[in-house]
């Protein structure tokens, strides 16, 4: 796979940045704040140069470095060294095999504060949905009110009718627990 950067000058500068920060990443004894800054800076440089896979990998490593994951320090040095070699040979910094997720992408434990905030937001959202749907207003208006702040573009594209729109919304909210076979009649654009 060839490099994803469309600007040779940005690619050249990225390689220089990677090489410059590699010294910090491999230095002994390790200077943790310097490693954090280096990984953060490289993440931005990779994104600017159009190497999205490298930027994403550096983002994941940056998070792990900040959390004190000892293995992340060595992985950062290895990632940067391999990226330099690949870029110099005209390849992309990281070989992406979409849709297979990267090896370093895995489930991470949730912060209890984030979980509490999420639970409160879901509870609030469900209360707003109940209120909107029980209002007796126009069903489409009720749905739009209930889903205020939710990106419905994908659901609207998939749904070819108002009924289909509601079915898809229920599917998105309830998953396998919801299954209704209803004819889809009026296109959304007519609603």
C-alpha cells in the first residue's frame, strides 16, 4: 500500500519529525512527560500529513502512556521506527487491513464517572422519548422531539418511509428485542 499523504513536503516533514522524536521515545532513563509530549506531537503531525492510521495508533498509544501502561513506551518507539522505514520506502506508515481492527485496539475499562454520566443521560433521553411520544402530537414531530440531538442522518437514509423510520429508530434503540413487520408506505420526504 502506497503512502496516503498527497503532499510530498508534508511527508518529508513527517519523516523528520518521526526521526527527531524517536530519540526521546527510546531514551534511557525514560522521561515520561517528554514521551507524552512526543507521542502527542507525532499524533498531530501524522494527522496533518494525511497518515490517518498512524495518527489513530499514536492516539491509542498516547492514552496508554498517560495511563502509565509500561508496554506502551516500547510500542511507541517500535511504531515510530517501523513508520519511518515504511514511509521511506514509499508505503503508508501503517499497513491497514480494514475492516479488521488494529492489533492494539481492545476493550478498555470504563471510568466509573463516565458510566454514571452515561446512565444519567440515557435515563434522561428515555424520559424525553416517553414524554414526546405520549404528547399526542404529530408522530413525526414527536419522534423528532424525542431524538433531538441525535444524528438521524443514517437512519433517514436507510428508512424509505415514515413507518420505516420509526421501525429503524426502535431497532436502533432496542436492538433484537424489537421486531415488527409493518409495511413501509410513505417516503420520509413526503412526511
